[in-house]
C-alpha cells in the first residue's frame, strides 16, 4: 500500500490573473514544488493532457480543480474555454502528464494566444525529463540540442537523424519503449556506432536505470528491447574529425539504399559538411 503524502502547507496569498505553465512530477510524486501546489489549488481552470493522470496528482495532495482535457486532439476545443476564463480575470493552469509543459506538446499555441491577447503568462518551473537525464548522464552539457521524438518509420528516422549528425553538441531525444531498439540501431548507423550515448528510463521512479556505452553496443543490448514507458536518449557530440572519402562513400551507399542520388547527396552533405555537388557526382558513380 502506498504511503500517504503529507498535506501541503498552501500559501493563502491570492494568485494574480493569468496563465500559469506548471511543471509536474515525471515519476516520483514528491517532485513537485510548493508553488505548483499553490497554483493548482487556486486555479479556476486546469488544462491537463490527461485529466485522469492530473486527477490522481491532485488527489494525492488533497486538492480538487476544474479539469479540462488539453492534448493534440482536444486543444482546439479547450483553448477558447481557457481564453474565456482569462478574459474574465481568472487563473488558468496548464500542465502535462509529466514534466514541464510545451516540451514536445502543443501548449505553445495557448501561450502565444494568451500573450497576444495581453494576458500575463507565468512559468512555474519544476521537473523535466530532459534536464533530469542530462544532469545524471555524464555527457557534455555546456551545449545541447533537444530534438524531440524521431519519426516512427526507419527511413524517415534515418533522414531525420542525418540532419543532426554534424551538430557539435549533445543530442537529446525522446522515444517510446516499443521503438527504442530500432531507433538505437538507426542512430548507430547514421550517427556512428562508436558514438557515446546514455539511455535513461524510468527517471525518478523505483526502477530508474541509466544504460551507458557506444550506440552500437546499446543497440545490441537485449535489456533495451522494448522496455516500457517513454525514454530519454542522450548522444555525445561527434568527434571533430574531417570526413574522408571512405566516410563519404559509406554514407552515400547507405543513403542510396533509401533515397534518389540527389537526395542522398543532400543528406550526406548536411551530415558531413562536404560539397553537395561533389557528393552528387559520386552518388551517380556509385549507382552504376
């Protein structure tokens, strides 16, 4: 039986009118700020990705609120209701199922509309799977790029990954457990099998685990074959080495298996920083 959480000591000071973008726990229910609880307790409307998930969070802290679904399917219906509350001088809280809203979700449209209408927008910071993973991964954090969820199909995913192959920063991805093994295999093929990476799963939960190693090793790890839940994948920056002709040929041969010569040349040019015209000429030679 789960241990009951202590009742929060809420701040009775009234909230200013406006839209509050509220971070919620990513796994451990105790990873919520006191200010977030204050906002959720006083909000006139709480927009939630899944009202059942947010309802459980509120219940754990003895709170109740008017909940309205706000996800990619319901956002168009929910936004006018939120704007009406704001127009009346009310307080609206925007939350996701886990972590900081607007990180890979459609909430930015509401924020943009509220700000354009002259309403105040308040960030209420807290948990973030992206930052939690980066903080414990041991990869360079002075420069990182969050690129969200890769496409679900392999061909589109490889084209997508090639856009970031030459980026000199730690790359951060979200991925579903059922696609993890295939995604890691594509990453090893496109970004380089020897490139260091960290797979973070069940962050802040009982079975939190970090898998570290080269992408090729991680792709072959049976423990990473369709684990449950959403995953954070962090890939170390590529080495500062100049691509050789052999590198270009290998990349072109792989790309030509999926793309026309012109598209393959464009993809490899972006990934390796080489002249597109020369790569196109070479792609035609390799096609013969």
